[in-house]
C-alpha cells in the first residue's frame, strides 16, 4: 500500500461503496511517497492556508434569508413530465427512488452552501484581524506580518525528526529516506506551518467581538436517535450526539477508531458517541464482524470487541474474529446462540437502512446532532467544539 501522510488539518480518507472513489468530503489524502519526487523547496504557508475553525451559526433575520427547503425543485405528483405513445407520464410515475435521491442531493447542496459560507466568513474574519495586527505593528503588509509570525513559531526539522517521521509513515513499497528526504521535510514544515497558523489566528481572536449573522440554510437534522440495540458511550442526554457509520474491515475506519477513542476520553461526559453499522459488500468479513459486535453488545462488551477487531482489521477472517471475541472476554457459547438466532443480523440490516436514508455511501461517515460532518474524521474535534459552543 502506498505511504500516505495525512496532515493534522487534512481530511481522513474513506472506504467507499464504489470502485473508483468519487469526489467528496472524505476523499482527501496527503503526500505520497511512492516514487522519488523532485527536490522541493519548502515555503511558508500563505495566510489562507489554515482550515477555518467552525464557528457557531446564528440564524439571522437578514434580507434574502431562506431555508434549505426553499431551494427544492419540487414536482407536483400529477405534473405531466413526458408522454409515450400518446399517454402521459406523471411525476408520481417516476418512482420513490427518485424522491430519495433528490432529497439526498438537496441535503448535500444545502450543507455545502452553508459550509462554504462559514469558511468564507471565517477566512474574512482572519484576514481583517491579520490586517489590523499588521497595521498596529506598522508593517502594513499582512502577508509579511504572517510570514514573520510563522518564522517565530516554526523551526526546521532535525535529522532525527525527519528519520522518525519517515519511519512512522513508510510502507514496504516506500523508497529509501534519501530519495524522499526533501518531500518529508516539506511535509513536516507544512504541518508545522499549519499548526502555527492556527495558533496565531486563535490568539488574534482572543478578546475580539466576532458576530456570525449568516442565515441558517442547513437542512433539518436527520433523526439518528439510538435504538435499544445501538452501542453508545457517554450520557444519552448529552448536548452533542456523534453517530459514526463504520465498517470493521475498512482501513480508514480503523484509523478513525483510534481518533474516536481519544475523543471519547476527552469529551465522554459531554458527548454521546454511537456506533452504527455499514458493512461494505466488498469487505467479506465486515458483515460477520458487525453481527458479532451486536452479540457482544448483548454481553455489554461491544467496545472491548470493537477495539479488538480494529486491532486486527487488516487481516480479518473467521479465525481472527473468534480470537477477537475471546480477547474481548465474550462467552463464545452465548455468542454462537445469539448469531444463530438472527437477531444481530436484523439489527445490522436496520442500521444499513438508516445509513441509506441518511445518504451514507462510504465509511467512516460521521453525523453530529443529525447533520453530516462537514469534513473527515480529522475535523471531528473542531466540529464537536463548535456544537458545544452553540447557544
């Protein structure tokens, strides 16, 4: 597998139900080290480089404000949309699948519009704060001011840091370090510039009055309440409910699982985390793993089994799943009885129907309070903070 480095603010990739991954919010990847690259000269990140921190949205009674539903190009059920052999074809004849597809497309459009507006507004806030800071120091040049600030934060990596970065991210197919040293150094500097820029911008915002007056054109939230069989962590009445649709054989889900574990530790008393199943058809062990996980839930050992399976997700088989069940402390006889009953299969089917209703087409796929995460798992912590900050 190609070596991929996902920078701190980049999106985590996903497993998708399609052969060729389509463009989307979970598809971004970092630099590849497959073949020796040309020499690169690292340059400081520009002012616009940082990914804007999500900001709580206030619904404004602004002129021209509209809801997502007003963007719908609805067809009346009895509208004539065609004729064949002289006979009318009505909108209702087009079938329920079209209505589902249109609803999903409308949700995606409204979410993207809201996200783009939020990002543009955050970028404008940052540009004005940087310009004000540059003016206060009488440099007059925001770009030069930002470069100077980054230079104070960012140091060139040592040889030991370069070697460590390479070792942590190489694969069996990676060329030797000497062949990719310049790219490794550039990746480290890009990450450091990103981190430094975020810190600088956060410091500029301290004590400033910043009001967000965007009209809220997001689609209404999807009902993703926990079923009795849903595995969850954290208080059920938490202000923020994170729902993950996942696949136990998806490598990107394994990466996200580690991240979610850290977030559970950080926000466990304020955020509800729920796991829902979306085993992909080309992952043969994913469906058996999902059903076993539901049986583990019956024994109050879902999260232990979850962790044990993701620890070996790259080599899942009947044998490794049984070992994971043993490692998680499951009673195997009770497990077998549960699987034979078909109860777990029914629960997994219900999760998959809910995923399709929510427009899920790949894994991992996250929702916060019934709304799709506007970014990959790498954006989850920021999105949680933004939801916690909402009034």
